[in-house]
C-alpha cells in the first residue's frame, strides 16, 4: 500500500455501520490511529448504545490496527475531538459521516423532523470540524472530508430537511476550504450512493449489494491523504463510479442601465442559454458581470 497513514490520527463519525465503518477500517488498515465515533442510535436518531462503536474498534484491533471508541453525539463535537487528543495527542483527518433520516413530504413535515436532521448533519459537521480546527491550524496540517448527498445537490421528494442540511454541508466545506488553505487544511465533499441503514429505506433491496460502502471508501481515503492536492471539490461516488461535480453558469446578460421586467423577458433566452457556459470556482468569478458594472476600483463583497 503506497498510500499510508502511519502516525496520522483520523476521526470518523457515524463509524458504527455502513459507510463510516468501512472508512474507519480502511484508514486503520493503512496505518492510521482511528477514533471510531458512533452514538449507537437508530436511523431516525432515537436511542443510543455504547456497543456499536466498540464493536468496530474490536474489529480493527483484531486485524492489527489501532483505534478507540467514542459514543458522543456529533452535536458534542468537542468531546469527540478530545477523545482523539487524550488518546493520541493530535488530529490529522476528520471524516464527517454521521447521519440519520426523518423522511416526510413537505406538507407533513414536523418542526422536530427538520430540527433533528439539521442538528445531526449540518450542526454536527460544524461542531466536529470546529473543535478540530485549532489543532489543525497549530499543526499546519489537516484534511476534512464532508459527506453530502445527491438529495442535497438535486433535491429529492420527501427529504426537504435532509436535502437542505446536506447542501448546507457543502457550503460549509467550501468556506473551510478557502479559510484553511493557507494553513494546509484542505476540505472536500463526497456525495455517496451506498447500501446502508439509511439508503435501505429508499433503495430497492437488489441494488444494495451493488452499492457496497467499500465502493465509496477509496474516495474518502484519498481525499484524507497528505498527497491529495484537491481542495473545495465535490465528488459523486457509488457502485464503483467516481465523478467530480461542479456548478455551471451561463454567460448571462448585462444591462447597461436600469431595466424593466419586459426588457428582461425579451432577453430571457440569453439568460438561460448554456452555450459557452463557464464554471466559476469562487465568488469573484461567479459575479464577474456585476463586477463589470462596479469597475476595477470597487471590490465586490461575497454576500
């Protein structure tokens, strides 16, 4: 194995089952010391068990690897990171993977369904990353892998809460990529499709075997490795397929003066024409048309 993690410490959240378990085992197989985090609850966020994370730790140790268990909720990200610091004295990689589902149509969705999905997915990813951030900055090194979903990128019926939180994770990752680059802290996002406790509720049974978590794990491991230069990127992956996804922007239409809605309607075909499209990678590129109006003497705010 040329890609090793000897001396590195990796946190994987939601590592008791599915994707997280696969990630944790592979990082450990490649020499990493792994913090296996899992609250041990159900797919809807109910309950808790101390045995789920420990079972994966036992698997890793039986294979000659090194790992410790953590059973805190990702909402207590500081406790998860402290487990890494207490056990190993450093933190090099964070894989934010923990997740639950509370699917319901928007018409039937309760506030509680919205809130718990936000807290586990987006707030949890923030809390773990925020707790690890100062340690990574002090070390001048870090790798963060976020987990979004195709439901966040494209939307999915019955998952308004999940989709919103998952796309929010990608937005968080983009800012961490921008802020961390100067300190060699790189952050990327994966959108996996894999057979797991969560997808078992939405995917046909016959598809689950073809979408094993092990088909996703190599992407998470590569993005967590010191040799990988990617930063602020989004990758869709599943079933052995790996693809980078990016935003696409039309050339748009620039109105020299104030314009009426009727003027806009006449030009709507040009506004929505993706011929000669461009792929902005930062805010200043995405707002080049607005910047043209302001001129070189004024710098456009990101908002």
